[in-house]
C-alpha cells in the first residue's frame, strides 16, 4: 500500500464485503450479517422450500436429497483450537 490510509480503505472495503456480501459455506451460504441479525432460519427455510418445488417438478434432475438447510447453531472461528474449549451456542 502506498499509505496507511490506502491500507485502511482496502481493509474497510474487504471487511464490509466479507460481512455483507460473501456467503459462507460454514454457515449454510448466508452472510455473517444475515446470521448475526438472526435472518438465517428464514432464508434457509425459503431455500429449502424452493429446492423442494424444483425437486417435485423435475425429480429426474435429483440423484439424492437436497442440501441440508438446517441453520447452524454453533459457529467457530478456529475449530481446530476449540477442541480445548467448549464452543458457545449462538442460536437465536
């Protein structure tokens, strides 16, 4: 970076996008912001319903069940380190 301000702008944009746009596989492809606000159960239920409709309309396209759309109740930043500690349950 050419300056501290350039680095700070980059980090600000990265963190903003990471939290509000990027859908994380570890939390069933919702954004951290959606998860934090407790919106993930409704979003995942809607996705499940949509998948069921698609499966019912075209069963030949499905070789197995749809994705697991159950909301994640335990979230960990460093699961390999959390083996030493009891994870916190962040269920809404």
